[in-house]
């Protein structure tokens, strides 16, 4: 996603998660080797490391990006997620198995 568009959507997701009681932070160097997630969200011991995408089609991380996100999340004790901003809202999938997409309500109901 383009930088400006990406920042707008990342901030939208920050506000959405904050409204659900999460402490959130946007990683300004996201995508770099040291900080691959765009957003880190924390709530009552639950840690989500989120890579955001706003593509027209279902996103898929390249192998290197996926590996770096998963490794970072593992070090942090976090769940690595890919968040996809569609025309109708946000969808989420685990970075390890990006085959099942859930709405935010569906995702949070698991925890």
C-alpha cells in the first residue's frame, strides 16, 4: 500500500483496537528488519503483532516478510497477524496459516 494510504489505514486500525480496550502502538519503522509489524496491540497479556495491507485482492506476504514477522512475534510472545482493509472493513488471518480470514469480532471472540 502507498505510504500515505498505509498510514491512514494503520491509524484507523489503531483507533479501532484502542476502542476495544487495547494498548496500541504503530511502529514507524515497520517493514524493516528489526520491526516487521506495523502495529503492536496489547490487552491483558494478549499481544498481537499486525502487518497491515489495503490491497484490492487478498494479500499474501512474501516468504521473507512472513518469516521476519513470525520470528519477531515469537520473540515477543505475540500472535503474528495479517490485517487486510477491504471495502467493507478489516479482516484478519494468522501469518503462519493465512488461509482463514476473520472479522475483528470473530478474531477477538477466540480470546
